[in-house]
């Protein structure tokens, strides 16, 4: 991995549950509960897992769109959670987000020129004709016609709206972008266009991505490394080919077995997971995955799976880490 641009250590994001007339806190939804990873300059880290595992919360907490409960995030040597005032304002230029829904993420009352150019005005980078020229250049770069900058979001297709969102994220020339399900709402052919655009922009500007998705095929295509989340924790992290070819954690193996085989009549051994994802308000003791783990159900588990502490992350191989009581270091 290249030199770290973003370092996340033991990140926690808990949402308080309140009850009664006095709004007394009676518990917490532990959406993110001790997540750690790094992203290098010009690297793409894929973040995958079932809906509700905390992927989006991780991305938004990094950008301080959601307050963190604990942990640290360092970006380009700076502690993100300690910044205030002008230093925080400067950080906003380097860290951007592409939202999941291209329909609701754009203000319907603003034309495209205003949507893309707003950040340039807020940060005092451009105005007047210079602003027009920069917006036109951004639109051209993401595959839109500059003469359409006076149109409103409803006059564009879903793929075009997502390109507007990408242009908005690129306006401040950031070093890091959170792509939150950036292609999930698009047709497959449009997905390919957006993915190719993101890769081209990364090559051109050296941008780092946190690519959040539940589509494993897309993640394999665009990522350099992949982190697998389950119930607020990262259970496996490895280089993309290593993770797909040699998954270590039982949950990762179950996810990968669900990828469709693009050949009619082809058979694949599917790992079926019983039950639903546990309640993040009251997660299971031991390993959070043990109530659904096929190895535990087959009698291959150990007492620590259900009664011990959460498993520590161990090194499985070069740049390959997993958190499971059944995995021995170096196996």
C-alpha cells in the first residue's frame, strides 16, 4: 500500500436511544463499534456488507457529517475530530462525498451551474465568468454538455444526475472521496460508465476512494483492497484478489458464495445463513456472527465464539487480516 492518506483507529458511532418525558438515554444503537483501517494516496478501499452493517455511517462519520462517539481519524497527518473553524473549513476542500441517490442528493430548486459552483463560491475560489468556465470544464470532464448548466436536475437522467454529483464532488479538487453506493441506483450499462469515469479521474488526479457498496462484483472491479463489515465491525480486510480467492472469515465466504455465476446452468455451492442480522442495540456476546455462523452450527466452533470477548484481528497472510476465534495467525 502507498503512504497512508487516511488513518482510522477504533472508530465508534453510537446513536442514543431516549425514552420518557425527560428523554432519558436507555441504550445505544452501536452502528459502528471499533472500526480501524487505512487508505493510501491514490488507493480505493472497498467497504462491503449487508444492509444495516454500518457502511454508510462509517463514511459519513469520517467526513464529520455524523458525530463520532469514539476513536480517531487522521487525514494527511491532521486529527479530523480536533479541527475547528478555518482548519476544518480547509479540510472540507480535501474530503468530499458522492451520495447514493442521484435523485434526492441534488436540490431541485437549483440549476446545475449553482449546484456545482456553490462550493467554489463558498470557499471563495471563483465567481463571475471564472465560475462559469470552471463549471463548464467540470461538466465536460464528467461527460455532460456545458451548455446544459442552466438546466435543473429533473431534466436529466439518473446517470446524468450522478455525473452532476461527481462534478460537484470534484469542484474543490479533493484528495479523498467517499463513494456511498455511488452506482447502486443506476442501470448496469450506466454503472459501467460511472465506474470507468471514477477510475479515469483517479488516474488523472490521484484521488483516494472509500467505495461503499453491497455489489461485490462492482467492488472487485474498482477496489485495490476490500474490508468486510458485519454489525458495526470489520471482520476481514485484504487485497482484492486475495479476499475473493482465499476468504478466511465464515461471513466473507457466505457473502462471496451469493455472487451469481454468469453462466446458464452453472452450479455453485451456496453458504446459507440462517436468521436475521442481530440487533445492534444488544449485540450477541462473543463473536457477533456466531448465532448465524455455519461453522458454529456444524459444531466446529469453540466456547469463545459465544461466551468470550469479541475476536481480535489476526494476520492471516501478507496484507490479509481477519477477526475470528477459529482463525489462527498465518493460516
